[in-house]
C-alpha cells in the first residue's frame, strides 16, 4: 500500500511537486537499486505431497485421493521451515489449524499479518503494536476458512503497509526468492515470497496502493487487485473518507486466481457488481488496448521495464488485439492528492494508535518512514478536504478513460526489484520518500477509483529478476482482465521457481 506523486523533470534532478518535499539530485544521492549479484534463487519445491501443483491440480489430486489435507499441510509447513531462514517471510506460525469444508478444503495457505485471526497476534508489521492475542477474527480470515483453506501462518509486511518493500524493524527484511539480495516489494511481500518459492500455491494479500500488484511484479506472480466491493470488505475502510484498500490473493497461475474469485463470490457478492463467474479461457472478442510507459509528469521507467511493457503490447497485437501507444492519461494532480491522503493515514496511526491498537501501543517505536509521513501532513493539513474531494471526483469519472479502450497497459513499477536496504528502515525519510515515489507511482490510480488491475509476470530484468506488466480495466471488469490473462499465459508462459 503505497503513495504516488508526480515529478517535474529537469536535466538530471527530480523535484517533488508536493509542497512538503524538498528537491533532491537523485543522480548524485541515489544508489543503483539493481546492481548485479551472484546469489542463487530459493525454491521450496521437493518430492512431497504438494509437488509442483497449483490449486486446480491439487484439488483434482485430492478428489482422486492421491493426497489428503494432512499431507498437504505437513508438506507446506516443512517447506516453509526449510526456506524461511533464507526468506524471512513468516511472521507467526498458527499452531491450531482449522480445515474447513468449503471448495478449497485441504489447501494450505498463509494470512497477511494485518488481519486478526482468533487465537493469534496481529502486528501490522510494527514494533509499536503490542503483542496481544486476538479473541475474534476479522471478516476475511473467516471468509478464507469458509472457503475451506487451512491457514498455517501469518506473513510479514512493512510497518502498516506504508511502503513498497517488506522490511521492518519488527521482522527485519523479507527476501525475494528469485534473488535474496533483493526486495519482494510490498506490502504483501511475505505472502509473495512464500508463493513464489513454492511453499503454498496461494496466499492472502491486500492492496491499498499497489500491495497485491507490486509484490506480484517483484516475485513473478499473478496479482489481481479486484474492484472495490468484489470481496468481503476491510472493516477499517468503513471509517475512512475514501475506501482505497481491498482484499485479494497472490498465485502462480491465472486459473488459480480465477477459481478463487469464482468460489469467493458464491459466499459473498456485492449486488452492485455483475457476477464474475468462473473464467476458464480467453474471450474470442478482440480488445482495444491503450499502452503507456511514462508516469506522472513524464516520469520515466528503467529500460528493462519499458521493454517489458512494450513487448507485452507487441504480444497483444500479435494475438489480434488493437494496441495504441498513448500518453499518460490521468491528471498530474492525482499524485500529490494521493500522497496527502497517504500522509493522513500515517498521521491517524501516530495520533490515535492507542485507540486503534490498544493502550500498550508505543508510538516511540514507530519507524522513521511512518513518523516522517505523519509529520509531512502538517504543512498541508488544511488542504486535505480539497484533496479528498478531487480524489472522489476522479473515482466517479474513472471509467471515462475507457471510452476508447477496453484495457490500459502500463508498468507496475518504475524499475526492477531494488536491493534490500534501498527502502530500508534506516533510510532517512526524505530519501526514502523520493525513492519510493520514483519506484511506485503507477498502481494507486486503481485504488483511488476502486477499479480492477492485474500484474502479470511478462518481463525480466537484465539480471533475471521478474518484472510485472499491469493491465487495468473499468470498474467491475475483472472478467475481461482474466480472459486476457489466460490468453497471454498460453501465448507466453512465464517461468516459476
């Protein structure tokens, strides 16, 4: 869950347009986030009950009684225990397993550690949050149990999901299975690491500014951010002026994502949204696709990312879709407005943390970045109502950007996954923010609007790290995205660990 901001480009320096941000000469101060390393990838795959199966295959093997739930849970626990010392993705183990009787009965999974599960601790990735065992579960863990999943642990995230890497004082850095010297992205980075490494075929994620799509891009996964209201809502969003966050999952295959949403809507469906139903194949209809590689105020992405997006457009065109290069189609003012809203969320945590998380909440243990975001709200606090009004107006008019197109294609991120520490907990706030804004400015648009978008692992950096490409659609059009994703997966199968 991360913010976005437009930049004014002038030669080799980049100056943030938000009034609270000073200018930085990034060509001097920023380290190369993607320098080559020799570290080997980390894979949990072994000759056990999970084998190399995705969920669709596992369920078929369960039906044929080749494997059972106990064998799958044991295999997932053993895989996690083997690789977690290298990845650091498990926040807590859940000793009391509850296997439901729903359609995914027997499938092990992990829950992101910003949702309450009765009998476990919820940290929100923060050392400031007390270790208190929760007596009740929030709605989405209950939903996962009703679907039959067995949650065996909770996964790491950055403090309150406020940045685009999974590195925290509470847990330390979570490492990318493709190269442990690099970030998993954030904020659902722990879940992404475990799915990418092959520990489980699916794990819980949520997305308030890119937190499903960003780790999907970094770890070579399928990451669908659904339309707001498609899944069981996040309770905390009901108290906020704009509901930017939504629940979701990370998987390795399109068919697993499609099956999850088809079964989930049988238990919960927003009557304002047309049903998705089960998507199993591409649609024969050809799409009108707009494609762009620049962000707010002409912000550039690195060469590998630009190539990945351009090649995705070429692939779509080769499949018969109409592809048109376009300029960045959204207003530059959205960047500063979203950043101001993101600062408001940090300020609320800092100001009301004891009321939200309990009397033992210790604001003195908040990280540099959280405190900095909250402090940055100060000079522009009076502008928050106007920013919120503009963001709401954009949400109402978002679908107008699809008058000419069915799908918009863009980068997920500004560059390939950076090295651990590039957005680390000890980085000075101003440096962290500037780096973050250059890195992660494409995904929040769908959080503001509530519309769906999916990251597909169609690219690779020069050093072999995954690069995701984002496909966005109008509100309620997840089916269009999944049908296209099926077609692209067949046309250009992606590598897994």
